[in-house]
C-alpha cells in the first residue's frame, strides 16, 4: 500500500490488481502468522513437531511424552487437555499467575501496577486443576538438536512430540513503514486515510480480542465519516 503524492489517494496492490481509494483499513489480525523459534527447524523427534495453531484434539498427538513450549493461554490449555492421555512437560520462559478462565474480562487487569510501576507477569487463564501435579514444569527451551531439547537450566529431554505454543506475529507486514501513531486518536496512522483495527500496537491493550476489535471498528468508522 502507498500514498499517491500528497493528496488523499491511496493505492493498494492486491492479488486482483491495483485499487485506488481514499480510505484503507488494515484488519488483517494481530495473531496472523504462527511464530516458530529458530531452533525448531533442527528438531527431529519420533512423533510430531507442530505449532499450536495446528492442534485440534489429543488423539492427533502420537502417544508418549509431549513437550509443550510456551506457558501462555494456548500452551496451558493444551497441556491441560493432553495431561489425561500423555506425559506432558510445559516449558515457560517467565513466571506466570494463573486465574480462573471464567473471570477473564474482570481479571485481565493492566500489565503495569499503578502502585509500584513494576511490570506484572501476564495473566494466564485456565481451569485451576490444570496447573497442579499432572503437568511437569520446565524452564525456557534454549536449543534443540536432533531429538534432544535443552532448557535454560542446562537440563535436557528427548520428547516424543513437541507442540510450539510460541505465539503469533501480527499480519501488518504489508503496511508501509509507519511513524508512531497518535496515541490520542486510536487506530489512526500517520498516513491520512490509513487505519488499523484489532492490533494493540496501533490502538490500546485488549484491541487483539473480539471485544477490542469491535471497538476499534467503531472508532475507524467514526474517523472515516469525520474525514474532510
Ligand atoms: C489461539 C487464539 C485464541 C484466541 N482466543 C480469544 C478469546 O478467547 N477471546 C477473544 O476475545 N479473542 C481471542 N483471540 C483473538 C481473536 O481471535 C481476535 O481478537 C479476533 O479474531 C480479531 O479479529 P480481526 O478481524 O481483527 O482479525 P482476524 O480474525 O485474525 O482476521 C484477519 C483476516 O484477515 C485476513 N488476511 C490476512 N492477511 C491478508 C491480506 N494480505 N489480504 C487479505 N486478507 C488478509 C485473514 O485471512 C483473516 O481472515 C484469540 C486468538 C488466538 C490466535
């Protein structure tokens, strides 16, 4: 996408050809591209190696041990689901605080404490039973070679399968390089007529949820109708 001259015209290159327009809304998702750590390419386990976006149900994973890399919401929930049928190890990089999933909206809170100014661990939402003894905990994975995985404390394991619950990248790679957006006018960018919805980097915390994307969509609609 590019701006044509200094006027109002924006030009999009699409798979169907060029499109010229006054307004463009980037709504291509905050979690668009599964992110795989570099060491994953060197893994050759007897079972499977897959990103959490390809996980559907326990029978899909060959029997034996499963290393789940990533202690966020996806990793913890997949670990809970697999621990009844597999020998599960959950590797996480940072300390976590676990909260009941039913209280999602009320307990999401802010990342920085207003009292201490310190950054808090991100809350992970789960059924409380899942983080008890049925799941073995391990520190971050730092390397992998063949079937052997090495953790940050120097310990190692040879899992049958590995699930990479390592998150996603936003789908904004097609945007031109943007200067920082104006904080006071969420979803706007420094290019007149170009708006971004559903991505916290261009909006606010929570924009990458269904509720947040809806609010951004409303804000963008107002910006578009208010434009000269
Ligand atoms: C594992 C996971 C669990 C989640 N759980 C929750 C939850 O419990 N509650 C919650 O509120 N939110 C949850 N979310 C977030 C929720 O999915 C998003 O907030 C919501 O889908 C955002 O909607 P969106 O329209 O902004 O983006 P998306 O739903 O990601 O839609 C983006 C669309 O853009 C398309 N696209 C991408 N690139 C291009 C391109 N170049 N050209 C044309 N089209 C393109 C994609 O194909 C896709 O259809 C979860 C997300 C993930 C990944």
